[in-house]
C-alpha cells in the first residue's frame, strides 16, 4: 500500500472504477445508477462529467454525498469553443440543430488529454474503466494507463447483436436500398429490418470514421457491460456472448436502483411539474386507466405531428399524461394548446411542459399504458413497472427494440411507423395520424382478452426484473462478479509507469 492510500485507509486491491458516460440523458442516467450500485457493493467510483451536466444532476450528487457512498463526480471542462459549439452545449439534448452533431462528438474527442491527466493524478490509480460505446476515444486513455476497459452498451442486447451480425456479414455494404427489407443473419428466428431502420449508432453517411473507431474500440475492449437482464432477452445475450467471444455482464434494469420516490424523481433533469400536484392527480384516477405519452430526451416532434398527437389523445377518450419538451414548444404549439386543447381535455388530461419524472409516473398504479419512442431506458422502465406499451420508434436502436417488444415479448402494440424520423420532411405528412393514435390507444388499454394477456405477460416480466435486482438475483450477482473481475485484472499498482 502506498503511504497516500494507507493514510486514506484504502487497500490497493479495492477496485476503483472510472465511468465515462456519453453526455446524453439516456446514457448518463443509467451510468449514474451503475455508479451507485458498484459503490454500494464496495467499489470506489469516479464518474466523469462536465460542469453543465453536474449542475443538472445536482440533486443526485447531493444524495450521494449525504449517503457517504465513495463516488467522486469529476468535472472536466467541455471544450465547446474549441469544437465550434455554442457555449454550454455539453449534452446531446442541448445540441441546437443537427448541424452541430459532428462538432459535439469532436468536442468529446477533445476530452482525451484532460481525462488522461485527471486519471494520472489519482492515487490510488483507478483500476478499471467502464466507458460508453459512443466514446471510442477512451480506448487510448485506458491503454496508456494499462487499465482494463469495458464497453457499456446502453441499448438492448437484441439491437447490439443484430447490428453486430449485419456488420459482420457485410450487409451494410451490400445493400444499397435503405428501404429494402433484409433478414438479420444467424438469429434463431427470422427478423426482418430495413437498413434505414437498423443503421445503428453512427451508421448514417458521413459518420464512417466515428463508426469505425467505435467498432474498433469495441473489438479491443476487455468485456461488455449491458443494461439488460437475462430473463428479458437471454437467447440474444447468449448468442452475443458467443459471437464476440468476450465476457458480457448483464447488470440491469438499472432503473430499479431507485426505489423511493425522491430518488426516482431525481433522475435526469429537475421535473417541470409539482410533485404533489402530479401525485394527487394520479391518485384521483382509476388503477391502470391512464396512458403516459413521452418520447424520451432526444426526439423533437415537429409542431404538426405534436398537434396530431393531441387530437389523437382527445379522440381516444382515455385519461393521459403527455410530455411536451421545452424545445418542442413553438408559438404554434403553445397557441394550439392554450386556445382550446387544454380546456377540452382538462378533466382527463395532464400536459407536462418540460422534463417529467418518468419513473415516478410509470410506477404509479394509475398508469395502464405508455406511448413510447422505444428508447431502451424507457422500455426497461416500463417493463420494470409492468406497463404495456404503444411503440412509436424514431431512430437509432428504436426500431429493433420495437421488434423485440412487439414480436418477441408481445407486450406492445405497434403504431405502425416504419420510416425513421430523419427521412421525414418538415412539412410532410405526419408519421402517425390521429386515427392511428386513437386506435392504438384503444387496443392497448382494451379490457378484453388480448389486452389482459398482454398485461399478464408484462406483469410476469416486471416480477422477474425486480427479482433480478434483489437478493441473489442475476444482475446483483453480475455486479459482484464485475467487482471481482476489476480486483483481479485491474491495474492496482498506482506507482506503475505508463507505456
Ligand atoms: N426521461 C425523463 N423525463 C423526461 C424525458 C426522459 O425522466 O421528460 C428519462 C427517461 O426516464 C429515460 C431517459 O430519460 O431514463 C431517456 O432515455 P431513453 O433511452 O428512453 O431515450 P433517449 O432519450 O435516449 O432517446
């Protein structure tokens, strides 16, 4: 033990994880949960963040401090100016227009040196890095410090596996028509997708360099950590393990880390709705009667489509909570909401303008359905709460997540959108019309046999999700194995020279 670590009472064998999330809500929220789970099981954790993101998760940082968990939130300056980004644009949901996407990833790339400097200065030196799949630049940093590096995959294993197989079989190179249906090779049953639906991360044209760096960083990683659980997609987890030939730790659903209401409400941004008002609104509703409508943190629904959703919800006659993001509130949308819509639905509809405490809402007994964009965190949160879904995928992993949910697990009703959001034009027709929306809502909330069976299936999955995160559940055990791995293979010598 070094003098410094002896003074701190820290054993060299105690693993110290450094977690490097992509600064996007859907990537940071589960990493923060992972940090707390690792720390609760005895590891030290440094979670890399930036000033704007740290300010957003202040409530969580304060809770961690109060609890005494050994987690350090390390703030690195995000190089906005160097990359040509507007000041403060430190999270994907703050990117003002698609024009800045490349600059954002360029800026994350510039974090390489500051991260390496920060880690070199730590005593004892962190032993093992867990880094988001979208941060391939971390590979050099871990290599330089001779630290094992595990890739954290935020999406479903099903998506990761399908895109991996399509890549391996060169389907992306062979198929020239983005809308031609193709079979994903090697799967135990047929799964058909178009290239447009399954490009995956950095799959669009112009992103080849980042895509190849991400693939390279994945292939040289020491293992993979996934926010999923075995009972949900074990066939695909087993197959993925086989095709990559590496250790895969399934440690989800991470959302179940937050058990009490305050912890649930502290996830992500500060909620835009008063806690008591929300709870008393929900408490006044019949069990399983309310539809929750939200499309995650990144989708920006266009004004005409938003208004169409509103008409669909109105036509459905179902109680609902509908989340409209601040960035979606154009003057047209605000005018439409205030000049009639909100009044017409006032006895059964609640519109949240801004950030919603999603896990609080989903886990309330009044919620009976969730219209979702199929972001993996949202899906896991709904599965964990036993809430069936209407699936409306937009991009990235969402179309494949929908297939898992609707075709395989049979816990969702597809709204029927087949074309990714980026292929739609600003003033083109809506991807889903009010009638499609009203029909999907009535099918999902139906009290008949089909609806009951769907509810029964998801209730069983929710029970499995809970037990996997409790006692000796598989995800709890996998977290323990991950800590053992880092103790055994991690770089525990803080005085060791780098290459
Ligand atoms: N979320 C939330 N309130 C909102 C919007 C999103 O709490 O108003 C959370 C949601 O619970 C989930 C995450 O943000 O944990 C979004 O991740 P997901 O993978 O579902 O979608 P993404 O935003 O990455 O598209």
